[in-house]
């Protein structure tokens, strides 16, 4: 990025946002403040942890602010005093109110991990995987008072591979987004970009994922379940019940071959093994097809390769998951 004589405030919280901050901090720009979510308690020991963005900002010697809400008058006044020309948002976690949107001369720019207007809202990456989209992307947009409804400044496409889950795809999209952001800011500030208004007729909005969304219905098509496993990794995870405990299916793939021989018991949820090209595959019968599983995690235990899991849980083969 060429040298810009402007002041920037950065808003972000998780690890993916810290990567973006690290990237832009290496550019010749003036970051006058970093806003992040307050320290939170984590784990059984309730240890108080700083957000990844706060940790990085402290390391970089940047001023850090941790408001619980952005709607308080003293917080708004604080931002006014910092006098930003531009605010950058990347996975912050709080709604930016109108009073703050109107402060910077060049507005508030957000990295959104979808090709807007498709998949507005809180879970765009998961929904792209759930729907089996072959392509997604990232949008650099101006925030307004709506839910990801602001005009788009730049966008870049990305092909989705069968190895992607929500975590890995999100990380990739924010890597692309950080580079696109750096390329976009000087063009936007110099007036070389005309914002593109979103076509509301093509808009779709995602919902916030809940824990119960991850419960597997074995009566579904195996491909739908395979997509859920990728889409709900890491949250809310895709799970079933075995031996009175929650069993998370962390990695799996679908098989719908017409030659698939599942034996006499073809009821959904039945755990069995099949042989394909001389290799024994462990999996579960679905409403349509077969879900071959490779990595699982039983409640109270660590993640295991399915071969090791079956070796330790001999009753797993032949059981029916609910």
C-alpha cells in the first residue's frame, strides 16, 4: 500500500482478525486505535483470556479499547477524539451504530466472507458449505445501518474444495480479504472506486448457528450430512449419540454408488463396515447412501482416527446411532 496520510481505527476480535491486523500493520498507515471485545473467561478453569487482536495490538504498541458496547456516549466521544479518517472492521462481534458510522470521512470498511448480496448475516461461510456451493468469495464493503447491506468496493472469488470446513475456508477467505483490503484502501481514498450498490432481489441472509443445529438426522441424504460436518466445524459441531454420550463426527465423506452393498440392515443410523478396493471403510447408513467416517470425538475424550476408535469401542460396529 502506498503511503496514506490518514488515521485509521481497527475493529476486530478473533484469530482471523488478528491476521488481518498484522497484515495491515506492515503497511505505511497510521493506526490510531484498536477496538476489540473485552477479555473473557474460557475453559473449565475459567481463565481470563485476552482476545487475539488485543494480544497483537499490545505487541505492536497500539492503543487498545475494549468497550462492552459501542452505544455509550463516552465511547462515541472517544472515537471522535481519535479523529479517524477511516475505520476498518474484520470479525469484530458488535454492531457498529450509526453515530460511529458517520464519524470517519471515508466511512467504515468491512471484510465480509461471501460474494454479496449472497449470504449476508453471521454465518456466510457455513451456509456456502451447507448448500454445496462450488464457489464463494470475499467482499470489501462499506457498512451502513443494515445487516451487510452496504455498497461493495471490491470482491474476489474462491473455489471451494472438498477439504474445506468452515474454519479452514474462513481463514482462507480472510487471507484473501486482507490482501484485497490493502489494495482497495488507497483506491477508495483517492476516489478511484465507485461503490456498487447491492441488488436486494438477489440477497440472501444467514442465521446465527445454534448448538442444536449440529444434531444429525440419519434419515437425510448422506451428502447433506457430509456438508453439515464440514459446515459445522468447529461450531456447533455435527454430533450423534453413542453409548449414552455425544459423539462428534469431525471428518467424513459420502458414498452413493449404486453398487454399494450395505448388507441386510439398511436402517438409517446403523454402523457397519464395507470394503472398497480392498480397503475396509467404517461408516453409517443414511436415508440415502452411506457416510464414511474417518475422525470422531466422543464426549469426554480427545479426537481419534476412526480405526483407533473402533479398536477401543468394539460395540460401535453394529450399533444404531440416534
